[in-house]
């Protein structure tokens, strides 16, 4: 039986200091705490997920934005020391080297100061707890820890990890995702799997979490929870101290979708992040938002046991859910999440990226301060979002009422008589009259930070809702945000265009995109946008371009001397709406003569090894493995990627594996063959041989 409490409530430093002193005196005598669950029916429960922010930036954000605008809690990155490898990929921090709290995001002292600052602002702190495993790669960590044997770390000895005998699989790697024993006792991508059934291991994990609790941490997001039995988790929670606020630490868990185990299996151990909720929002906002009327019966998790989100650091990269690249549609989905009465909501903020592994802005791997003007996208500061956090807090526990579907793109609903929201997911402004159920009067529109007002007469309001936007108002006083991004900035007039170009290059060459609009240099090659080679030979980059605009573009290569080589085909063309757009191309393959083939291959790999496709035509590298196309592991063990190739063309291909040292392993057997036609949407379904 779990104890329920409101996770975000107002927390002041005086009370925290007193509680911390009592905890220090109590020491090991502190009573075990039962993991608590969120209650989304009360105010101040919105969680800001400031993913990959360093500790100084989190502290500033709590003080300047989160606290003043009614956020209840901040969820931050894993604080443990982690792997530091040469590319500084974001996933370094999910490979713990030691439970030392000095790491990629700052020192232990900066971490403690961040917790204090957030508490002073009335914001609770939840950390990402990576407790299922340690690092798969040896090397040196962000605090100088050196590991030469991945099963021997400062915190753990080899006998603290599961063996192949215990997981009943000779290679020790999870490759049967329907086998519960493999999922919970084998290694996820080669990450050493801790024996959480062992009492010493449970105590060691609890000690790491209690160290954070003693500094004021209020709860934990449990990474890879599905890879640990519920009984083991509950045994660890029983060893946790109460927080400095005197309550049980709040627990919410990552249970990634799959055949087994089920998310509901983890309800007894805490709340569960609801992937199905995010999937429903994506399908509705990329389809018909009117479908959201049946959200509660659509298969999403029960509200009393779940935490909702629109996207997270994994799913914005693998395409499962929406991302900032979806522009105003993404923001609108977050508006809905904050408006609809369901589970505890989270608002995700991270850094911009052009490739899935890309590192956050850093200096020698250490994450630099967040700059919302470039490199980061700070949704938590958007006036529409801060307005909706206040709206969410104001309507409290009121039920959804007065639902109105005006079209497949336009909906409206209230929360009792406390507030009303109308959402337009269409591409043009629209005007409708809504029965709000609210008292007659004039109300501030929280979406535009109170710049406009709404008049309710006879319980109804006639609203003109801008394209891809909303109008929301609530009973009571509204305080505008003074530290937010105005709703009339470029975010409403531009959208992200992501350019992906296959282009083999020689040493010293880079690939750029240039085009007919100023965002693409207005055909001036000196102002062309440089693309990233991190996914070579696919060069990628995200550019903010005007909404509802047609433009032409081309790719060019520049060498170290500044010499420019243009593609030989005709200008390419594209058009934007109000949603993000992705443009996939291949060097010298004209768009009119191109089609796409999505390559799928089922292949298991060790961590650090990736799968590529290479073939007989230029678009597939002409058998040069250096120019092979990297496939995505988002649906591991299936690796996939769409590739732009010529229409009506026969070619041969094969899959290869490359490890972190660049060693290439070819699959066995004869070359595979394929022939494209004159249409589009081709795909393969292969298995590594």
C-alpha cells in the first residue's frame, strides 16, 4: 500500500533547514518511507523536465521562471558521475561510473546549492535515478574515476552483477523481448545489470538515493524500471529516508512499452510515465484533435497511477512522439496536456539537435549554461505554457465539462466553472461561439500572457482563435509572466525545417544548404547553412524558416580553401505550413527522379556497435564502407532508415556493423538485390546473416 501525497507543494528554506537538521541527528534511525504518488487534482503539481541542464542553470530557472510561474517541481538529469567518452554523447550520463555527485552537470556543491535555490523558490527537486545498471564502456568518468573492468567499479564488485547463468542466455544480452527473465536479469545493450534481488545491492542503491535525500532531493524518476522486478524496487524504497520536508520521496518510473512487463505491474512501486498518453497526443495533433474527447477510454494509463508527457529525451529522437521540431503543433499539445484533467503533467525542455546521439552544448563534455536564445529550446518559458501552468493550478480538481467539438481541428472544454480553453489545430484562424459554463465577465487570455481579454455573456464566449493556437481563461486574478518568451516572437512565424542530405565528401569538405529565402542565405554561398557530419555520410541541420512559405534550395560542398561545388541537378523546392518539415535528399539525385527505400534489418549488437547499409549505387556509398548509411536503433533490435535513391533502378546492397574503433564486419552470404519503381514508399525487411 502506498502513501499518497501531493508532490509539488510549496517548500520554503526555513522548514527545509530545520528538517535537514533533524534528519542529520536521526541518521540511521530515520523511519523507512513508503514511496508516494502524485495527486494531480491539486494545484502546483506540474513538473518541469529540464533535461541536460547543468546545476547552475537549473537553480536560475527555479528562481526566475519555475517558482514565480507556479511549477511544482523540477526533474533534472542523473547526478552521478558517468562515462566521459570522446564524442560526449548525451547518453554518457546513463552509464554511471560512481555514485559521486560531481559529474557532467557540475560539482556536488553546485548540486546542493541548486536544490536549496529550487526549494527557496517553492519548487521540489526530482532526479533521474539510474540504478538498474552501470557503464558498458570502460574509460574515465567526469570526476576522474577510471574503470578498466566494467564489472569492477568504486561502488560494485563483479559478484554484484547478474551473470549469463542467472539470465539464462549465453551472450548475457537482452535479445528476446518477450522473455521476462531476460528483460530483468540480462544486460540492456551490454550495460552491467545489478543484482537488485541481493540485499547488499539494495542497500548500496538506497545509500546513493539517501545521500541525495539528505541534500533535499524530494523524489526520483526511475530509469529502466521495467528491467527490475517490482519486489526489488519496493525493497529498496523501504530503505529510503523521509525527505527534508518530512514526507516519503516521490517515485515515478520509466516502463518502456513492450509485451512484458506491463506498466500496471509497477503501480505498487510508484507512479508510471505514460508512453501511451504521449502517443495518443501525437496521433491526435497530427490527425484530428476532436479524437481527444475519448482520451480517457483510449487505453492510456489510469490517472491515479501515472505521469503524463508529450515527449522525452528518448522519444523526441526516435520519432515515437512529437518534438520541438513540430513547432506550434508541439506547443499546442502541451497546452492540451496542461488543460485536460488527468495525471501529473510534465513540460519537457532540452537542447536542439540534428542527430540522435548529439551532445548537449558543452565545454570538454561538461554541459555549459543554458542559453534559451540559441542551442536550447525552453518551452517552460513560453508564455502560452507558463499561462497554462497558472490556469492548471487555478482550476484545481474541477472535472472536464462543456466539451465542444467544432471541427476535426477545433475543440473547447472547461474545468467545471473555474476555467475554459479553446484549441485550434488548423492552419488558419477560426471563429466560434463556445458555451463555457463560466460566470459572465471579462477574463485575461493566459495564452498571450494577458495581452487580450475574453468576454463571457450568458455563459458563452465568441472566440477568434489564431491558427495553431488556443485561447484560455480562468476565474480569479492572472499574473503575467515577466521573464518569459513573448508569444509574438519568431516562434509563431517560423517553423523548423530539418535538412538531411546523403553526400560523400573528401577530407576537409563540408556540406551546406543554400536557398532562395534569407534563412538559407538567399543563394549567397557565404551565408549558406552548414550541416552537421555527426551522422556521416548523412549531413543534417535544422533551420528556422517562415511558415506557409514556398522556397527553392540546393546543397553545396565547400573545401578548406573555400572552393564551392554545387549539386548538378535542378533546384529543389519545398513548402512549409505551420508544422515542422523534414527534407531527405541525396547528392545529385534530383527530387523529381528520386524515391525512398526504408531499409529494415534485425540485428543484435554490443554497445558502441552500429549497423549500416552499403550498396552498388552512389546513394548507398558505391560499396565504400566509409560512406555507408548509418541505420537507427530506435526500434532495436530492428535497425531502420529511409534512403533517397533513384527511381526505376536496380541495385545490390548489404548490411555491415561498425564498432567504436571503426572495425567493419560484413554480413555473410551473397549480395542482396532490390529494384525501385516509379512510385515511392519502398521498404525492405531483412535479418542479419
